[in-house]
C-alpha cells in the first residue's frame, strides 16, 4: 500500500501536443485513478466539468485527443477520483 501511495504522491508530468485540428493530452498510466476535467475560464467560481471523451491506454501513458476549436479557450486539469 505504501509503495502505491508513494507512486501517486510523485510528480505528475502531463504532456500536450497540438497537430493540425487536434490536441493530444498524455499522462502516465500509473495515474489511472485520475479524471481529466475542463473549464472555459479560471475566474472564480470555476466550474470544472469532466471530459467525456474516452482516454486510450497505450501501455505507458494515457492519451486523449481533442478537437481544436479556434478562439475558444479551454483549461484542463487532472483530478483524483
């Protein structure tokens, strides 16, 4: 149990990559207990909503590709379930 907790307490290094009309977000699969959340602004009160697209477990990182929408700001965070 302590070993698993230690891995969860480690530093999270997500990755974002934009190509064409999409953005791909990736995070370590060791963080399987996390949900990707999104909001359109960071002003208080911030209403975080779950991203409903299904992530793909590619073995090492989880990966999620989202469509890019011009002139529409989106913010993302990983939240513990």
